[in-house]
């Protein structure tokens, strides 16, 4: 589609990393969560993320930052992609997004970038577009802007964004200042957040001018800033790989939340716009079921209920277990319950401890 | 080994039928329980049954009665077997054992036969041999003799044999009259049986002179007797298949327990000798675990316990479920609990109802 005028110079950055160990055995180090088709649509989470952004901006302005191991798989899933940035090693989200900011800002000084996780589920494209458009308008004023997702309930699985006074920004009538980012709350606190109306879910979406982000980095993480600027300067030339190899391993491994969002929010430099779309990070199999994943249709349930998936097409029978989670692949099988879904990562840890790198 | 003198003219009959639907997906109509290697020994239940008997008598005196579908698999598992009797269709245990009695008795008028299920688990060969030797001695006196298994506990999963007065039979000091066969009891009754000392488990092992059994049949099931005698008369000649085809389908479908053992016990014609070996009919996965089946060794247990089998060699992980039963084959997967092990047969019924004959 044609990019709306307000989204000109807007670039999207998709950091594509993280195995998603709580979705083992579907997700593997070699085939992480973002590459998976979890809704049976034929499109992976990464492809859905791409599709949402592609509705708003041209392919040339969508960038993916990933590791060497997944570059080929991403190119295969996203044939339109021209802006693939390959990290020599994982350094968490700040170096990935900072590199994109430095590279994009070098050729487009007016650029506003937005970072979007590769492996989240969002429904309601119109509401997503509205939130992005407002966030870009706010970001142009020099604020680092996040999208606060209107809570669907008092979840204890997500961090929250606390909003303060309304901002007077043209084109962003719902924008407010961010007063704090808060960690995953207990159930009582979460309930109070939802009732109070000032808290929204932190979906990890940040929209900012590249120069604003780099200025914050220069102040808060000067070493990281210096390294990213050096890499960006060499990006378009023959020395990219040499400078990457020399510089990347020394960059501070840190998330954008801790490096920029939290300190800048305390300085009054962060804004939030509401995201009224449904959103989930699909952190485990309980979440996967909640976002609508259906059991394999030939599953036999005898006094049983839950989620039963067979990626190899075989038949599963469950007898006498409720809220069970059964996930079968060609080489492995997980049996657990919704209540234990978060502990699936312990299986991956145990398999690593046993040296079963073939299974993780 | 050399057959003991007391076991001369003793023949063993192994009726090999029944799919064992409560052991789905390991057991199938095409690959029933008796063909399965359930203890990882490399020998099937049928082969273990053969091995136990082969310790006592030569191969020529061990007979297997089965259906057309399993004849080839049985020949492959038991290369020494010469006495395979193939039924045109399943008619339950009385026609199978009665046919063996008629055929064996026609060539060996002094024959004593013992029937042994193909798919039970027995440990302690010496105790087994002692029980058989005593039972054969009692059977020679004209009593139909069963082996009453000393209960390992107050099981409600088995039928019981109630014994009466001791019998004075040379070579069978422990023999007693049978006063009744009783169905699977409730827990309170089972506890009383075990405390009382007069009840033993009915393992379905019957030892009898062929002429005694056929005389009982002539009186109690005259039509069945007539048919079996006609088939036995044609067994060694060219007309075997013709007579089988003409006669077999009309034979009464009945178990030996109902046809002979129960009515004869009421007439004082049944004896019991104790079997002090450990025995189980491995009726479901809970029983399979109880007889020592071990989970696949690479199973990952995270706050979980139970039985996890992968016949395809893949890795199973269980998180947060106790007493679970997980059984994976190349084409199917069962997830249940020990407490629901008996209901696994409902899966087979459901798959049949769906027309999934490929899976049952």
C-alpha cells in the first residue's frame, strides 16, 4: 500500500533473536519461535510481523537484525526484505536497535524508527496502524515513544507502563508522558493497575528519531554509542566485516529497556500512546492456546482437555487429564499442563546439561 | 531340557488371541499384545510363554492356537513350533482349547493338556515347574485342575478361585478341591480373600486329560463337542480345511471358564494347586509398570513421574505431572494416567468409530 504522508521517513526495525525455550520442542535454537507458523496460517510470527508493517510502509524501510545462524532462513521467509543486518553474535536488543538507528540515520537524517519484536502476536491492523501513526507523530517531537497495550486483563506475565500527564502533540491526541516502567506485578497489583487505568502492558515497541536515540546512547552508554557509530560509518563500504568483527564483541550486552527506556522515562523523555489492538508475546504454551492455537483435529479426547499438537501429523489420544499440553515433533515430545507451561524452559536446560544439542 | 517322567504325555496349549486394546498404541489388531516385547528383553510375551514351557517339555508338545491374521508372525517368533493350529475366526477360548484337546487326544489317548495364555507375565521358573508338575499329577486322576496364584495383594483386577478340602493325590501335596470361581471383587472383599487364605488368583491356567475335558464338553456343550470331534477327525487329512470351513463358524463362542470350569467346579470335578510364582496379566499400562517396565532412559522428568515409552526412540519430556502414562509410537501417541489406564480401550473404540482402522 501507499505509505501515509505521516509515515514518510518511518523505518521499522525487527530484532529477530531469542529461541523461545518455553515453546520447546516446537522452537529450537536452530528454528526459533519467530520462524514458526504457530497459528496454522502458513505464515510464521516473523512473516505476520512483516505483513503488519508492510501494510504501512514499503519493504525498503523494514529492517531485520538477526544472527548469522538465522540469516538464510529469514531471507527465505521474507523475499522482499532488502534491509537484513547480520550481527556476529547476540548482544541483546540495544546494540541491535542502536546499530539500525545509526545505519538508517546515516542515510536518512529525518528517520524515525520503530522496533517491533519478531515473535509477538497482534490482531487488529487498523488499531495497530493508528497506534504507530500517533507514536511517530510524538517521536518527531523528540520523545522516545512506546506503545502501551490496553490490558485485556490483570496479567502477571507482562511488565507495565505507568502513564502520567497528557501531551499536546498534533496527530497524537492520546499521547501521555511515561512516569515509570514496572516489572511483572503480583496478581493484586495487576488488578489494581487494570482498575486504575494508568497502566498499560509493555509490548517492547519503541518509536524514536534516530538522532534522539543516539544522543541518549551517547550520554547513557557512551562506549556502546562509540562502537555503533564506528560500525555504521563502515557499513556501506568494504570494511564492514572488519569493523564489525573488531568492534561488535566489545559492545555492552543490554536490553533497550534498561539502556534507554527506563532511565529516559525518569528524565521525562518518554511518551506512551495507547495500543488498543490485542497483543500477546506467546511466551509459553498456555499463551499459545489463549491466542487461539487449536489442537490437531484428529486428537482423541476421553475425559480430557487442553492443547495437543502433533507437528508430524500423527494422532494423539488424551485420557483423563484436563488442561494438559502435549506437543509432539518428529524427534521429541513434551507433556505438561497449562499451569506448568513456564517451566518448559527447564527441559531445554536439562537437555543442554545432558549434551543433547540435537534437541535444543 | 529333558522332560521329567511325570510330564510325559503332557502337552501345552497356548491360545494366542485378543488385541489387548488397553495397551494401545503399543498393541494393535495387527500386532497384538502377545507379540510385543514389553520388558525390553528382545523376547515377546508369547516367546516368554514358549520359553517357560520349553523348559519343561519338547517343542513338539507345545501347541499354539491362533487366527489367520497372526499365523505368520507367530511362526516367525517361534521357529521351533510345529503344532500351530489356525482358527478360521475367533470363537473364544473353549473352541480353541477344545480343538487342541480333540486333535491331541486323537493321537495320544493318555495326553494331559494345559492351557496357558500367550500374553501373561510369570517370574520364577522353578515355582512354575512345581505347579505344573503337581497339576498334571492331579489331572491324571480325572479332575480338571487349575493353578491358583498366591495373591501378591488384594487385587480387584482379577477373578479368584475359592478352594475347599485338601485332596490326597500322590505328587500333588498341595492340591485342594475348587469350591467356586468368583468374579473380580470389590476392595473390601479382596482384602478378606487375602486374609482368609482360601482364595487365589485365577490366572486362566487349566490342566486336564483330553478325554476328561471332551467328556465334560459332550455333556455340557454337546453341539460344540460334536463339531470339535468332526474337525479333529479330519485334521490329519485332505479335508481339514473343508470341515473347518463348514463347522467352525457354527461353534458356540464361549470361554473355557463358563463352558467347563465353573459348572464342573459345582459338581466337585475341579481341583486347584498353588502357583507361588509372581504373575500378572499385564492388563493395562499401570500393570505394565508394576511388572517392571522402565521408561525410555532418556526421558526428562521435571517435577513428574510415571511411565514414558517411546517405541520410536525419540525423547520424551514430562513437566509437572505425576503418575502419568505416555506411550509414543511412530504413528500415534497416548497420554493418560495410571488411574485411567483401564479407559485406554475407549480410545480404540473411538478410533474404530471414526474409521481409523489404520490405528487400531
